[in-house]
C-alpha cells in the first residue's frame, strides 16, 4: 500500500508541475494580450482626439464660409441694385434693346466659373473664351455709352468695385470650403482608424479574459494538487512511522529472545563473550 501511495504521489507531483507551467504560460499570454489591448486603446484615444481636432477645424472653416457667403451675397446684392439703376437709365435715355449690364455681368461670371471648374476640349475652351470676350466687349460698349453721365459713371465704378470685392470673397470662400472638406475627410479617416483599433482592442481584451480565466483554472488545479500532496505526505509519513515502529518491535523481540538464550547458557555455567555480556546488559537481564 505504501508503494502504491508513493507512485500516486509521483503522478500528483507531475500533474502539479504541469498545471503550474500551464498557469504561468496562460498568465504570460494574458499579460501580452493586456499590453496589446492597452496599446490599441491608446491608439484609439489618439485617433479620436485627432478626429476631434479636425472636426473643430472643419466647423471653424464652415462657419467662416457661411459668414463670407453672407458678405459676398450682400456685396453682390448691392452691385445688382446699382446695375439695376444703370439699366433703368439706359432704357430711359438710350432705348438700347441689348441685354442689360447686370445680365451681361452675370453671364460673364457664369462662363468664367465654368472655364475654371469644368474640363473642355481645346476647341470647346476656345469657343468659350471667345464668347466671354464678346460679352465683355458688349459690356464695355454699353458702359462707355452711358458713362458720360457722371452719376451713372460713379455707380458703374462703385458696382464694379463691389463685384471685385465679392469675387475676392468668393475665391476665399472656395479655398475655405476646400480646407473644410480636407479636414472633414481627415476626421472621417481618423474615426475609421479609431473604429478599427477599438475593434482590435476589444478582441485583445476578449483573449486576455480567456487567458486569465484559463490561468485561474490551472492555478486552482495546482492548489488542489498541492493539497493532495500534503494529504499523501501525511498518510505516507504515518505508514512509514508505523512500519518503523513494527520493525523496531520485531527487532527488540528477536534481541530479547537471543538474550534469554544466552542468559540460559550463563546460568548453566557456560562461558560468555564480551558481546554476550553487553547483549544481556542491553536486555537488562544482568
């Protein structure tokens, strides 16, 4: 029975070491997943912070765009009023049937905008340029026709200045709108990266939890093996002590029996050796 218990104890020791090694392995994996999760969470936070900065810049540019659009529209409206006065003067004094100065300005602006924003073949672009040129010539002719009147000349000068200012503001609006779109695109990209890193962080956290639970389970099995080893040690220690006591008692009986035989020889007058005398003394027969 003692040998059987010793063999079982060896198996338990092997199992205990196996659970301890697995526990340490799972703990190492959990630590690695925790580091990955923390790194990814930091990346997510940085991406969100950067996205927020781009959002603030986008909103700022959009606000400026709207304010400048309002200013541009106000200037254009003032210019339209002046051009309306000029056209009214033309009709009243000249009777010219051609398009009004205001209409010519609008047509020229429309064609110039198309030239700047659309793609044309060389031939089509040349036609467009010629058309703009012809409209500007008509505009100059009509303006020259009525500029002899000082009041109208001043209105023309002021209307042109208002249009020039509105055009400059429009160019600025276009640039700001492009900047706003650029920061919007960057914001979207940052949020996309944040979503990606957040998803990876969640996956790393899931693996961390699984590894931690596995490590905890192996640790419980290790503790159970340690308890089982202590139980084995108690039983084996008790059996060894009992066996030792039995062995000692048996030896004592054998020594006593041998001593009694020697004592009988002593009483019969036989000569004893020194060892025989020592044995009798240990057995307390002398």
